[in-house]
């Protein structure tokens, strides 16, 4: 009898335990609620900031996550905190931060998992908690990311880390019941959730100084001259000596190069007079451009080549038949700043122009070594 009693007792205990487990399994869904069975931590998830400078306004935040279930959602909450990304933990709004709130926040669904219509900012959204709601829930996909942009954010005014909580709800009404300190198990209609960390930082202030630049040099052949002066011989070679004759017009050239970042113009002036020997002169052509005729003593110049952006200034021309040299002391080449012979518009990396001098003597021109000193002066307008 004792053995039978013992057997009965073991079986009884087994039945009681089994019944208890079945009872717990049966009531568990009622205790946890249907939202706990659905709620999952979304991954991947991110919030991309268009600008990270502390206190920056008009920043766009793009919120993006991949749902864990295909359940329809009618509400999204993004809660920004300075303290913790954990749903249910105390949430203190970041200093100076605002999404723009109910009246200023501008939301742009991307047309992916959320679709493109029906979404708006709930009127009870605050500076740090944005409620995105849709009266017609949208069916999600676990293979397509949900994403939208908040285009009116002002970053926290302090430099460093802050957080966001992303939560999705089955309906608009469910989302509107969200309170930051409520645990996930007690949030009605919670579908998915997850935390995110963001950070503001300082701006990088860059500075690059570009100075005004003007490089001006004279060529005789193919390289800039570095001496204080150079000799340009005029005339026709006779027995190794360049001779100016009355039977021909002798020419010689000199070139100048300009490199500059002057935004407006560079003006090239010529300062100097005509050819002289003691009290004798070979007359300058004058202020009216014209030909030099062999046998009639004359001295002048024209611009036989113009570099990039360069133009001749009247009376100086680019014609080989029209020379000029105005040596008056008021506005000509012997005035205080000389006379403009060419002008370049805008900056140029390298602009090379060529001056051709022409001279002839008359039958009565006194013999001698005639000389003149000319200077070219470049003036940039920056």
C-alpha cells in the first residue's frame, strides 16, 4: 500500500506541473501583449546629418532603418536625447536642439518603404520629439529601407555626442501615446525600435591667401632679360655695323611678357623719346599713325604681335604700315607716366606681345650714333 501511494503521489506532481506550464503558456501572450511579440530592434538604422557644426541651423537629418517585419505602420517617433538612446530611459533634450517642432518641422518621405503620401508632422510634436503620422498605415518590407528627412533641424549648441530613439507604431493613434520613459513592453502598438548616436563637432576654418601678382619682363630672343638695360640695334648691317640709311626702313623688335591675376586690366605704357645725337634728332612719327617712308627721316613703332588678351591703344596699331611715336610731354611718351601703347583685359597666365621699331634717315641727316632710352611700364588694375 505504501508503494502504491508513493506512485500515485509522483504522478500527481507530474500532472500538476504539466498543468501549470500549460497555464503559463496560455496566459503569457495576455501578459506580454501582442506588441511585444511584434516589436523588434531594427538593423541597420542611421540618422545622417547634412551639417555637424554645433548650433548650425537649417540642417537636414535623414532617418533610415530596415524594418524587422512586414507589419503596416501608421506612426514613427524620433526622440532626441542628450542622455541615452535606450527606450524607456530618462530623456533630456539636447541643449539648443530643435527639429522645428509641430509648426516648423518639414518632413520629406523618400518614396521608399514609407511611400510618398499621407505623412505629416503631428501637431503635438516638440522641439526634440518628432511624431510622423499617417492615417492610412503603410505596409512595410523587410528588404526595403524606410526613410524620411527632417529639413529644419538646429543642431545642439554643445559639441559632443547626443542620441535619438527611432520607434514605429501600428497606427497613428498608437504613436501619439508615446512617452519617452515608457518601457517597450508597455508601448501600445509598438512595431520596431532602435537607438542611434550622433555627434556635433567644431568647424574647420580654412584659409588660403592668394596675393596680387604681376610678372612683367622683356624679351630680345626667347628668354626674359635680367639686366638693367639691353641694346637694340637699328639699321642694316654694313661691314659688321648696323647702319641707318636713307634708302630703306630698318626695323628691330623687342617683346614683352605679362603674367598676372589682375581682375580688370593691365596697361602697358612707354616712357621715352626719339633718337638723338647731341642736338640732332631723327624726328618721331608723332601722334598720328602713318607710314615711314625711306628717305624721310622718321622713327616710330607698331605692335607686330599681340599676346592673349592684349590690344593696341591708339594711336599705336598692329599694322606694319602705320607707325606712331607721340613724344609730347603732356600726354605722350615723355609725360610723367609715359603713354599707353597696349592694354590687356583680365588675368593671363602668359601673354607675349612684340613691338617693332622702324627708322629711316634722310639724305641730310647728320652722321652720328643716335640713341634713345625707352622704358615699358605695366600697371595692373586688381
